[in-house]
């Protein structure tokens, strides 16, 4: 019974924190977006040079710190890895191509819907379709095999890297790239963003909040617990936006969004498929990465690399729409992801071979 | 009794392994090293009205699940 109340409350809390971050300066409907924020960080450290999207997002650092500190405190921290790390890198990379065609991760998709952006509703249908595809493979036996214990240093690398990034942001910002216009120039104060991230990190460890698990577990196990958080997030977001004047129903002129329905659908379809194959959405990957999973650290690196390539090769969409390179990139990424899924579901099993 | 070794496999595979095994087995020993997987499997089994008994051995959880109460 507690679970039935807890998860919607958590979803509502995430909506409140997200709206607060927008009020404090984040771009509209982008209180949180793991994909966008990793992309901004990639830009800030010079991995791409798309001028409007460069900033060290303290929210990401906060999430990693929150997950790291809290998982250590409650003894859930465990340095583990070795479950097809390179494949996970590729899946993270492909996920980011999809997310930057749509312009958001599953969390931002929910926040966009809460802001009245109907393009994100189209994205939601694509997301669900991608999850259904992933569930098909899971039901047929898809697995990336086991993780094993690894050296503790593996689990400390990402939190240490996040600490160095925060140190650069606070004390040596001149070595970083910062947007002077566009979404990257819009941000909440560093301390507020960091605290919001910390709270999300702790929430992530306690509740295992995952934005792909909502739909996935409803289908697989008739378990609607995560789904209730997802729905509450959208509902509270709509109410909050209505109260504060941030709700604008329609397809046109939505903030950091485009109106190409087909590609909103396909972009999120790729995100949904990759997220199921990875075992969690981008937010969940960050939480696991902070809790010692070196496989998830590699996935996060894959997402950062994917973001850099998406902008360097002009595959990322903008308010102007989807690019030709984005469509080609999608096709290549989608084929690779399906091949990974097919191979790890049907081909690898010899007679008698277990996981 | 069937033994499922779910150590180290990603979410939601441990629960899927349990769900599939329950189609044919009446008694299952599930091994996992993940608190997350343990919680999910325990919740699922209890919701199904199964008898669940979990012990901890070093870093591993041993979950004994049976259909008979």
C-alpha cells in the first residue's frame, strides 16, 4: 500500500523540482533533461562546438554525487562491471542520437507533455513502440550476460570526474566553453541546480525511479508502480504549469522542440528500444553509474560521445526541424541496435549455453 | 526444486527468469547479488501469494520460493 502512495508522490516531487528549476532559469520544459544536459556538458568541455548548447550542468554532477553518497551510506554501492561494456557504449550512443532527434530524454518528454507540447505526445507513442520492441526481445531471452565484481576504483572514477568538473566550473571556468545565447545560456544558479540534482540522486537510489520501467513493467509484469510515478509527474507538471503560466497547448512554437511528427515518433522509438536493451532510461543509467556500475559509466560515456557526434555531424535537430544527417544517423543507429538485439537474443545461444 | 542463478544480470531479467520458471516449477531457489532484483522478486512472489523465505550468504541473497503455503 505504501508503494501505491510513495511512487505518485515521488513523481509529483520530480515535477515540482523541475518546474522550480525552470523558474530559476533553466530553459522552458527543461527543468531536467539527462540527454540535453549531457550534451551541454559535452559542449562545455569542447567535445562539440555547437555554440547554443554548451554549459556544465550542475544537475548532472548533483545526481552523480547524490547517488554515490547515498548508495555508499546505505551499503548499496558495489563496483561491478563486465556485462558487454562496449555494446552498452554503442547503445548509449544510439540512444543519444534518438534523443537529440526528438530533443529530449524520457524525463524531458514527460515535462514537455506537462507543458502542453503535443509533439511530445507523439514522442510518447514512439517511446512506447520502442519499449514494446525491447520487451519482445526480452521475452525471447535477450541478455547482455552477467556483471562481476571489479576493482573499487572503477566505481569511484565517475564521481571523481564529476568533482573535477564541478571544481573547473566554480574555480577555472575560463577553460570551459559557455553558450552566450540559446538553451545553454539559460540555467538556474549553480547551487540550486546542484541541490536539485542531489535530491534527484537520492530519490533515484531509494525508489529506483526509471522512466522506461513505467511502461515496460506494466507490460511485462502488470506492475504499475513506476507508471504511477510517470503519470503523477505529468499530472503535477500540468497543474504547476497551469498555475504559473507555463502551459501552452499545441504543436507550434513549443520551446526547444520541432513539429516533425514522424521524427519525433522515430527519435523516441529509438530511445525506448535502447533504454529497454540497456535495462534503464538515461536517468537510471546515471544513478547506477553513481552507485558503482562501471557498465552504466560506460553507457553514460557512450551518451556523451553520441551527443558530441550528433552535433559535430549535424545529426541533432533544432527548433528548425530534423536534419538530413539526423535521418541518416537514425537509420544507421537503428540498424545497429536491432542487430545487437537480434544477436544477443537469438544467435549467441548454443545448445546448453546458459547466461 | 529448480535453481535460478540471477547474479549479475540486469534489471528486469531476474524477475523475468522467475516469472518464466513459475510457469512449470512449484519450488524455486533464486540466487541474486542485487538488492534491487531481490526486492522486485520478493514483491512479485508475495503479490502472487507464494511463500517466500530469504537468507543472506556473504554478498548473495538466497530466495526460496514455493507455491505451497
